[in-house]
C-alpha cells in the first residue's frame, strides 16, 4: 500500500516551509490529493517531484520555466549539467521575453500607462490631455463616443500604475535570480577548484610521505643486508681459520706419528741385526 504523508511531513522531507508547497502546487498546477477532510496528502511520487522542483530552482530555473517541463521532469533530471544549463537558459529567456512583450503592450499616453486589457473594449477612444492648470486637477480625461466618468478614470489609472510596478518587480526578481544563479555557478566552480587544489596538495603530501617511507625502508634493508654480509664474512673467516688450525694440528700429529713409526722401524731393525750377529 502506497504511503501517504501530511503536508508537515512532506515539507520536512523536501526541506521547505508548508506555504512553499502550497505555492508550488498552485503555480505549477500540481495534482495533490486530498483526504476525506479536505486535507492535503502527498505520495512518494509527489515528494520526488517536489524535491526535483527545489533542486531545479536552486540551479536557477524560474518557477514558470519549471512549469513548462513539470510533466517531463524525470527526463530533465537525467540530463547532464551542460544540457540542463542550456535548457535553463532557453526557458528562462523565453519567460523573460514573454513578460517583456506583455509589458510592451501597455500604452503610454502623455505620462499615463494604460494596458490593452484594461482599455475600453468598445470603439471609444481614450484621450488624455495635460492642461496648464494649477493643482492636482490639471489632468483632464476626454472620451470620444461617450463618457465613462471620473470614477472609471481613477480606477483605470490605479490599475495602469500598478501594472508597470508589478512588471518592474518581476524583471527585478528575474535579474536577481540570474545573478544568484551566476554567483552559485561561480561559487561551485571555485569550490571545485579549491577541492581540486586541496586534493592535489594532500595527494602530493601522501606521495612524498610514501616515498620517504620507501627510502627509509630501503635504507633499513640496505643496512640489514650489510650487517648480514659482515656476519657471513666474519663467520667465513672464522671457519677458514678454524679449518686451517685443524689442518695444522693434523699435520703435526701426522708428523709425530711418522716419527714414531720410524723409531719403531729402527728398533726392529736393530733387534734383527742382533739376532743374526
């Protein structure tokens, strides 16, 4: 049976606030299930998608850009970093271009901004004229083919002023996001470089340490071999000396034996002469 998570459990797993999950659900059009009491619950698949959304946002993807690829987000996550970077730049640029085009549709007339969606959807032509009058009443609205009234003008003016402000805020947010994305990317490159330098330094230290150990070991082995050779040589000399001494003793003993034999032989010869004499 598929496990279900409350919004609090889901927010802990995705590591964002509850209101962020609700905002993403609304902006991305996510189909988050509700229980019998109307409370949200999340599946493992929902958690994975939300984590992917968070990761893409951290990489610099705009939320509107993510919305365009939300149904194919698994394949996007399988892309290599270079492919994801190109996709991000293309989608973000597309969103920015659309927002700029929408903002360019607004009409500026004598210092007032009125969007097309807020203009009168009839054949009425709105004309705003500046008259040299003192005070705030210097702006006069003339409307051909019927009057909409001063109240309608004020409401339209408030809406028209709000529109560019929102557009400026959005453009500013886009600029900030790009700046943050660039900073993050540069930081990642610097971090990678620092890591590479640290690894290289540590690796060189380890190699030097290993080489020193090898040199020390080789020196110890050489010294040990020299000691062994010295012992072998000394033992050989002692054996040679002992062998020489043994030979000398044997020679002396042999000479003694020869003398004894000669003496015995002479004694025998003398006894034989005495008998025959």
